[in-house]
């Protein structure tokens, strides 16, 4: 499951032309696979905001808060089996 999420994120980043030199996709996939279930969206967003990365420094055009919210929404649509209270 983690690998599927990782590939999904890497493909999405590549399609948008984003540089992922410190493997932010891997860190995000691990957090999503192990920590998404049982947490509300705001709780999970708070946990991924604590991830240290240079991804947003290398991709300055991104707003981190908006980008992470968008990524969680997309991952939920593709990988979340059960509805979580938002």
C-alpha cells in the first residue's frame, strides 16, 4: 500500500513539474499509510505539516498549506476505504 501511494504522489509531482529531491513523496506516503485512519482531516494535516522537507523551498510557487490540503483530498479519494469525519 505504501508503495502504491508513493508512486501515485511521485507521478503527480512529475506531471506538475515539481522537484522532490528529499523524497517528500516517500515521507508523505508513509505518514498517510500509517497515520491517516482514525484521524480527522485537520488532525492529519497538522501531523504532515510537521514533516521536515525542502520540497516547498525547491518549489517556491506552491503554498504549502493549500498544497497539502489538496494532496490529502486527492489521496482520500483514491486510497481511503472508509469515510472519516472531517
